[in-house]
């Protein structure tokens, strides 16, 4: 387009695109725009955490007085209270259902074992497990595939700015709760902590919708939350509440959200997250006290779910430190190996899942049958012994959970706990937890990792025997901590969660040492399990640090095209063409003659706002600026973020030929102060700015004045290693040489 051509002149559609750099060939970003959400492949988008400072935003904030500010602050705290209350109810219902369903199943199986009806006991045990697994798989596959897995990778990606359809919907919430109950009750080696994090995030997202016209929730106080920034904070509080409800660990829940989940954090969010988890702890404790009186069936009597882990007095000396350090090293190696195998299995599952829903459900049922056979068959390999004379509880334990199990042993005799028993149990848990996670059902990793780590910790304690001062139970706790640190790579949050579980502050030094050692050792091999799962699923997650090779590049080296732009006063037909021929969500707005002597960048306008303008049809017959009339035709609510799943599409808007020839003044609706960087800025610096501010679009402008006022737009996909290394293959070779020099042993192993 010539510089003196008026922006409203009838133009060829190709003139709406401009080259990026005169000295650089235009490149197209070929990175994947889809990811595996739960058990299905879905398109993904980015969230708008940046404040759109257009004329409507400024007018809206100028009109807000002290009353509106009070309403906004009050609603933040009220929603946190509601999130805490509903998450605690969901956690309580989860515990109540699992305790009773699993408890009834085990009691019936135990009674048949006492009557020596072993085959019938196996049939009842395996078929009930299969039915529960089949139910969880069917509702997940057909109602909400996004509910599969733990949900932590999806929520973590969401808090990083990645949006995927259905991950926080009410349908996903219901399937997550019901499916998690069925999966955990089915004796699959899966946990409830991850699904509880997803459940808490779904509840928070639903409260943060800013109301609903469909259900008559149009209270104007709710409209303050029709933006991604406030929803992000509420989802962060919901994820903290999920951990608090799963482990009765309110402080651990806050630290988990800070250390593992959130990509942006500030002190005000810390206060609200702490308040949310405190509400969870109080309500959940009150509900548990009611059930301890025996009014909730088997709930609260067996300890199957509530993790009454370890409360004995702890006494240790300097001589006990070397075994603890060794436990940390073993946990780091096993944790990294666990992550390595889990990623391989998930890739295989993804290939099988592509064949259809039947194969997804078939894998789940196969894992259920395999698990039932192992759980029922392995105890037959263990010998029997007499009950100990100093037993602290009834021996044998019949009809409830306990330490002394009879199974197939004669009366007054129990299964022998030997080194071989613990080793077999560890290998079984290690394998089953890996194969159970990827099925099409809600499944968490926390509890399987805790059980697996505790088994090898107790094995090491039995191996050391009387040489040390630490008890076998303490070794089990430390083993669980070391395996958690080796797999999940968290330190502070895991330390506090374990302390809140055990209610024993004397364990603090040992747990700290184990977590630090296991994380350090495991970091030498691979990343934490949730980051690896996000990578397998294809989420474009932005890390906190920039890769070294990014400092060798500028933003001009990776910016992709072609660039689509709009003019300050644009023809309706041109806008429709842009929206129909591209899937971009942000467009630079430039001013040219006669509104500007030379082409200048006015700002950035979002796709959703352009669709809102077309939907209102407030068009101009002549290319003039709208001015103050814009506030009579539109309000700030017209440009507020829609609720989950409510997205207007350009295909739904019908325009006549006459309307297509009319004009729209984009100035009042354009973000006039978007974040911009010059084309010579280091790519590493641009990444830090993009992530820390929480951007969706970052405009690149030329450092030297040229005809084009904007060079291109950076999105999160432009910072992905696949895109960068695809444009610059020489960086792959230099990166590989550096890895070979720094980690020769690791490359030989993996």
C-alpha cells in the first residue's frame, strides 16, 4: 500500500499484509496449535492477562467511585470464601464416598476369605474393581475427556496463560468428582490429590465467570471479574484449596500453589490463598468430627483416605544422617527413572488413544484386571506368622484397615512382613502407578508416589535393622518424601505437606535433607513430572528462565508472519476478510494519511473486540472518527471477557453487501498502549518480559525508522524451542555439543 493512499480506500485484500523485515525472508510459525487435554486432542489458545487500556477501559475506571472499589474488594474475599467452602464439601464428599464404597468391597471380600471361598472372593473383588473402572472410563471418555488424568498439568498450563476448551467447565467438574471417586474406589493405584486440585480450580473458574445471563446471575457486582487476570487469581486459590482438602494441609496448599502451580504471584494473592485454605481446613475438620461419631458409615474409622501417617516420637543422632542421605540419593535416582518411564508409557497411550474411544476404555479395563490379579494374587506368595505379643491393635485385623492382615493364613496368624515382601510391594506399586496414570479416568500421582516411596523407605529401614536409631515407620515417611522430591521436584511445599500429614515437627530436619538431596540428584537427569507431562501433551508452557541460545538471537530472528493489520478507520469488508482468513487474535492498528503524516502504530485491537463491533453493527457511512458517540453505542460490558465456552464467531455474523462497504472507527476500542520491543532486542529479554507481564501479544517495532511502523507480533508459540531451533538448525548442533560436554554420563544413560 502506498504511503499516500487513504486507509479507507477500496483495496486488494493482499495489501492488508506487509512484509516483516526487508532483509529477512518471511517465516511462518509451524509449531503445533493443539495439545492433549485430558484424553483428547484439542485446539489451544492463549489468555489475555494484559489490561486492554482503550477508551472504554479508561472511562470505566474514571467512573468508579469508592463504592465500586469496595464492591470489587469485597467480592474478591467473598468468592475466596465460597471457593473454600465448596472445595471442602467436594473433598468431604470424595472421602465419604470412597471410604464407604471401598470399605464395603473390602469387607465383603474379607468375609468370603474368612469362609475360605477364595475364588468367589476374587471374583467379587476383581469384578467390582472392573465395574468401577469401566464406569469412570465411560463417563470420562464420553462426557468430558478433559477430566482424564490428574489435571495438574492442565491447570498449571492455564495459570501460565494457556487456555484449552473444557478444562475448567462444569461438565469437567462433575466428571472429575464422580470419576475420581470411582477410580480410587476401584483399587487402581491412583490418587485423589491431583483430581482435587483440578476440582478446586474448576470451582474457582465457575465462580469467576462474572455471572451468567442463562441462569439469571446478572448481579452487577459480578461484572468486575469478566477478565482473565481476576479469574487467574481465583483459579490459583482454587488449586491451593484442592491440596488443602486432599491432605488437610492448608499451609502446604498455599505453598504448593506458589511453588508448583502459579506463574505469577504477589502478596495480595498470598493473603487470599491463605484465607481460602483456612476456610477449607475449618469446614473439613468440622465435617470430619461429625463423621467420627459414626454417622457416616465407614468414613473416619478406617483411615483409608485421611492419611493418619506417623505420630510416634522421633529420636535420631548424627550416625543416622548417612542412611538418610543415601535415602535421598536413591529417591532422586528412582524419581527421575520413574518420570522417564511415565513419559514413555504416556506416549504409547497417546498413540493407542488415537485409534478411538473403544481402545481408551479397553486399556483402562485391562489395567484394572491386571491390578486386581496382582493385589489378590501376590499375598499368596507370602508366608504366615503368629501375631506379635506386643501388638498395639487387634490381631489379626478383620473388617477394617490395620497393620495385621490375615488373608489366607490360618486363625491367629498373619502375613509375614519380610524384606522380599517389601521389595515385591515396591516393584508392584512402581509399575502399577506408571501404567494406571495414563488411562481415560481421573487419576492422581501424589498418593501412588507416596506409597511407592514409603515401601522402599521401609525396605531400607528393615535392611539397616538395629544398626540405626530410626524406626521402620520413620524410614517409610522419609522414603515417601525422597520419592516425592525425586519425581515432583518440590521442596518447601512438600516439606510442609508431610509435616502437616504427620503432625510431627521433629521430622523437619530429616525431611528437609531428604528433599534437598533427592531433588538435586534428580535434576541432573530430567525435569519434574508435571513439566514432562505438559511437554508430552504439547502445552506451550513458558519457563521462568531463557535458554542460553536465546541470548544469541534477536526478536527479529524469530518473528513470524505474514502480519495482518488494520487501519484506524477500516472498511467493514476488510475486517471481515481478515477475521475469516486468519485465526490471529490480535491485530496492529496503524494510522496513515490523512490522520497522520506518516504511518504510525496506534495500538493493538483484539479479535474478540472486532467481532463485538461487527455484532453491534454501529457502522459509519463515511470514514470519519466516531469520537464521543462511541460511548452512546457501546458499554464496557460489550467488550468484557465471555464465560467458559461462550465465544462469538465471525461465521455467526450476517452482513449485507451495503454494510460491507461501510466503515468502523477502531480508535476508541484499540489498546493504545500495548507492550512493544524493538527488533534488535535480545530474544531472552523479550521472553522474560512476555512471561513476567503475562502477555498474549508483544509488538515488534523497527529500531530504525522505516515505512512499516510495526515489524511483527510475538506470541508464546514464537518462544517455543521447536520454532526457534527449526528456524536456526545450527543452534541444535551447538546445543548438543554443550550437553555432551556438560552431561556426558547422563547422555550415555538416557
